[in-house]
């Protein structure tokens, strides 16, 4: 008989390795290519995390998802029931759905107090809290991404600490925080947030910045060093942010073969998380997202060291986690999911199709 303890061990394996395998992240909602489909269209085997974008108004809280919302509440906040249905659908496919704050028309925080209130508002409207006006109805997102680019850092740390505290109120779910800084280090807006809040994923935009983008003086090692030495979360995964097509950014779009050659240089880095794409509407129709998924899946990491040591401040510290090779992780995860199905319970991994 398949014991309860064994089931717990398998579940623990899958959950603790969410951030251990390299994956594909896709931003969705802004329709950069002009032919965006519903969210569920992008929840197949290519993307592991989808970032719905954006919350573009701090006070009052509101969202902008191009043409994906069918109405609004009395206070003018957009109501997007079909997006809510798709979020639930995608989560059932093993995808993690984050909600991004920022984008065009972004508003920064005027004070720590406003940022703390905002954290409470988004918790109630989009996550584990409650509100009479929830844009996605009963759907609950898996966390929040901060993508502030043209405003100052005021309030960002207060927001991060407040929302992390609220996450602890819902023990039934695992919530995540991410950020999307520009590749020049340190980021002008998000530096305080990244060094004082334990974010799980950092989607660095290695484009629109010729001095540090992928086809320039690619500075991934600088960001990896940040994760090891300055991030409160030493397991913080650094993703290589890329445009999904030449029309998705001013500069920085490169072929999948160029991406592969650069990723080969960093694939053994324990803080390497994968690739994030702006955005789904451009990178899926042209096949770029699928090509990136193939690049990541085919990388030979058998010779990578299983552990890494790094120095944090004046103290030499052993890495908190083991680098699980993506292919090995996927094989083991799929095997465990297959075994679990024989005993009539379901386990899924966000980094497995």
C-alpha cells in the first residue's frame, strides 16, 4: 500500500524543487504583438510560470489587460471573469500564475503607508484575502511581480514586507514574489526591494540596454553575485529576460542559437532559473518560446557540480540548496507523478509539462 508518508515525501520533493529547475516564464496581458489569445492558450507545455500584467494603478487598485476584461465594478475597477477562469485552468495544468505590478502608466508609492495599504488591497482582491470586488472572482494568484521602471524606490520595501506577512495567513498555498529589474546593476527603482525583501525569482531584463543585454556585455554574473551575496533569499533564481520578437523591444532580440551559446556559459550557476519572455503574444506564434524551452531542456548539465559554496559578507556559507539538473529533475518528477497516479492521487510540478 502506498503510505501517507511516501506521498508526503514525493509532494515535498516536487514543491521544494519548484525553484530548482530551469524553466520558461512568459508575460501575458499587454498584447505586444497585436494578436493576443486568452490566457489558457499559453498554458501548454512551453511556459512554466505566466506573469499576468499589469496592475497599473496603485490607488485605486486597477488592472490593464488589453481587451481581456468584459466589464467593471461600481468603482471603475476592471472585472475579468474569463481571466479568472483561465487562471484556475492554468493552475490545474501545473502552472504558476503571478500578477505583475507596474508597466506603462505605472504609479509608484507615495509613502510606506500607502505601500502597506496597497499590499492589503491586492491580497484581498487577487490572493488569499476577501473582497466584494475581485477582478478575477474566486481565482487566487500564486504571487506578485514588481516591475516598476520609471519611479523611485519609495515604499517598495514596505510593500514587500507587508505582502510577505499576508502570505503567511494562507498556509494552504505557497506564494511567490518576483521582480523585473533592468540589467544595469543596481536597478534604480528596485535595488532596495531586491536587497531587503526575500524575492523568489528575479526576471532581469537583458534587453533595451545595449551595455548589458544578452548580445552586449552580458552581465549575468553580476546578478548571480547579487543573489549569492545581497539577496535575503540565497535561493533567489535569476532569469534571463528576453524579448519574444524583434518588435517586442527596442534592442536585444537574438536567435535561439545565440541564446543557447550564452546559456551554456551559465547553466551550472546554482542561481540560474531559466528564461523569461516579453511577451507571450510575440514569442508563442513565432515559435521562439518553444525554441527556448527546447534549448533549456536539451542542455547537458551532467558535469555541473552538485553543490556550490559562496561567501556572504564576511562569513563563508555553504549553498542552501543543491543544483538539481533540469533534465534529471524532470525525469524524476515525471516518474513520481506517474507512480502517484497509480495510487489515485495527483501531483504536478510547475517545471514539468
